[in-house]
């Protein structure tokens, strides 16, 4: 799909833009929503987050839009410098790009990207969302990291394979149709 560094940067930008919003929703509403509502007594997740003063990150409560910006920056950097290059190399190591059907090769890249990015971003999230008010413990950080991997991997795999990447690829084809015709 992407032919050069500029196109790879745009492809990563679109992917991360959609993915970060999906993960923030998933994390706040699906994984932690009931906890937030239980803590505050509010009947909606957004009401609970507002009541808390935002999302707990960096040892303080910050607005959701700030969380999205922080996660976007980390995810974009990781995708550009780790996820994209390594996932392509991993796919090429297992499959011959010239002999493999394009959809099979794209699936291999998506799977490789998820395999790389979920542990990496979960580790970053374990640091960002660590309960610093309890003091710091390396074992707690490690346990939180493993918990996040377990929550995030199935969500990442299925959303990337069946929702996000098809949208990104179609958007990319539309933007660069003269280059890919």
C-alpha cells in the first residue's frame, strides 16, 4: 500500500487516529466503565469521569481529550519507528511477498503489528495509568502490564483485522488513488 516514507507516515497517522479513539472508548467504557460508575454513583460513564475530574493518568486526573493526545503521540511514534518496520519484516520473514496473495500478506502484516504494538502500548499504558497514589511497586507495574495485554490483545486483533485496517486501507486508496491505480 504505502509506497514511500511520506505515504507510510500518512498511513500510520490515519491508523493511529482511529485506533487511539477506539482504545480510549474501549478502555474507559468497556473495561473500566462499571468501576467508574461504582466509584461515583453516576449512571453514565461520562458522568462518572466528569465527577472524578477526568481520567487518572500521570498520577492526576486529566480531561479525556488530553488522554487522547498523549496516547496518540506515543502510539504514532511507536507505530512509525517500531510497529510498521518490524511488522513488515516479520511478514516478509514468513511469506514471500511476490508469491503470496495480497490479502494474505496484509493479514500477516496486521497480525504482526498487533503482536508488536499491544505489548508495547500496554507497557506504556501501565506506566501512564499506574496507581501512583499507592506508591510504586515493580511487581504491580508488571501485573498491570500483563492485565492490559490480556484485555487489549483480543480487542486489537479483531478490530484491526476486521474494522480499522479495512477502513484505513480504503481511506488510503481513496486519498492516493492516482498513485495506486
